[in-house]
C-alpha cells in the first residue's frame, strides 16, 4: 500500500510538471524560438501568480563565446528597471512623512531653484531660454512630467545633455551629476508634457538627502535586505561577477555581437537613479511580489498599501500626452517618438510614481493586457509587468542593448512576452 502511495505521488508530481509545461507552451516556444533564430543569445522568464512561482525557465547561453549556458542564477545589468526600485525607495521616506509629493524639489536640492527652460528644444539652448513658470515638484520627477529630458533622443537639446552629462567622466557621484543637471535648462515648462527624462536621478539624490545615507546603502537596508534580494546592487562580489550575463548588440545586418563596453560591476561610485543596478530574475520577482501584495513581502512591510495604490495611479492628467490621432513612432516599453522628436508615452498609457500604466489596452495596441497593469523595462531588453487583477508578476531577463545600437527588435520583445504569457494563462 505504501509503495502504491509513493508511486501515486511520483506520478502526480510528474503530471504537475507536464501540466506546467503544457500551460506555458507559448512562452516556452517564444523563448526557445528567439534563441534559435538568433534574436537572443539567452533569456530567462519567471511567472509568479496567485502566491506561487508557476514558471521559471531559461533558454540559451549566459556567454556565447565561452558557450556557458544560462543556469537561472545569472545577474543582469537592468538599466532603466532601476527606476521603479529607486522610486519605491523614495516613497518609503514619503511613508515616514519626510516630504510631500507637491513639495518643490528645490526645498531639498536648492540648486533646482530658479530654473530656466529652452524656448525651442528642437534647437537647444541656442534658441534662448525663459524662466520656468513654476518650480518642479517631487510628484513631477517621479512621473516624468518635470520638463527634464533623458539625452537619448535625436534632438539638439538632448545632444547637449548627452555630451554634458552622459559623456562627462568627471561626474563621480550622484550629487555631482544632479548638480550638473541643474545647470542645464529644462526642455519644457514643468508639468506641461510627459517626457522620458533624467528625473529618477533626482529621485535617487532625494533619497540620499532625506535619509542621510548613500543611495546604495539605503537600497541595501530598506529594499534589498528585507526582500532577500541578495544578488542586487551597484557593485558585486567576485563570485557574483562570474554570473553576470554578457551584453550583446545588433550589427547593421541584425546579427548579434558581443558589446565592446561591458558593464562594470565593481568600483562604482555614481549610484544612479536612472540605471546601473545589477540584479537576478528571482530578485526582481520578489520586488514585484512586494508591489503586488500592496507593499508587503513575507511578513515584511516595505510600503503602506495606500502608498502602493498611489504609485500605480496615473499622475499625468495635466501633461501633454500622445493620443491615437497623433503621428508617432513606437519605440519600446510604452514609449513613442512624437512629432517633435521627444520620447512621449504611447497612446493608451498613463504613468504613476515610477511605473507606466496600461489605461486603455485597445488604444495601447495591447489587447491581451488589462486596464491597470503596470510595467517598465530596461535598455538591455529586460522587462516586467504586474497585473493586480490576475495577481500576476512576470519578469523577463536578457542582455541585448538598444541604446546606441540598432536594435530592430526592442519593441518586439516586451510585446511578444506579454502576448504569449496571456495566451498561456487563458
């Protein structure tokens, strides 16, 4: 009888594995096809739903040159997926009453008083400037409505930021970078337009000023340690560095090549809010679980439930956004290149405090998505989305650069991921 029970248990476990594989057949096919057809060197997908990790699978290689396969414990340079984490860090200080969302940034960073705005961002500073009619607020820097820009569009104005900030090797700390940013005029009047921007660096700098700690220390103490995100940080141990996934980029013929400048995982002193964190797929899932569970993970409270609700509410009602009648070019992660050449939200989307939000799935051309789903991604083609209605967190990690290289699939990866996951969950 006991032998039969063990046999039944073994068959049940085997059947469970088979059912999981069958229920995520589309996701399996997607990941394996991307690797087989050369659009990815490797990829790792995780799906967490209803309190359980229901999918965890890797395909391809960590490093193509050494033929080292993905094993599931790799670390990824997540670029802009840093932004939601740093936004959460600042909102922990909001929970402590350290600031109000409509406080002017200059209350805590005096260099942001009396800002100027360029008269024409298509021409840059050469077109002259005018005084900002209102100060930028903390709500605006969390929602990309501050009037700042990111330096990555083709506009002459953005070239000034690229040259003055991104290519400036003298900026060794976040304080130095934000002080330099304060000397560059804004692209737009504060609150007037959604524009993807450098403002998360101000978010990170506010964490430092309000807490009295460096951003990396604060993240470690208030986010990473409580969530057991033990493979996350701006600097890594020697053992962790051996597990970093190699970054690749597309050549003009759409084949992948190893990127010349691999991310540096030690000796970093500029703890950016816009990018620069390393993490693992499992670590980011824990971060997503915390958000899905209204600020709590494994009995540890990171944010108040009402603060999480506030972060995933649209904050852009007074800003100029793209609608379905506007000409634009889709880029990635809900961002479109508008007629002016700036990086605006795609139609059908809103933006909260650190997260993009699907407002109208049909207008957003994401019919599988649900209203209220929130998400973001990174320039190395990483992506995550959270669907509160389905109690769902999905994280996808890979390393294919899309900034400064001709990535013909940047928009495709995140959309296909969403499509196949929802197909499997039907």
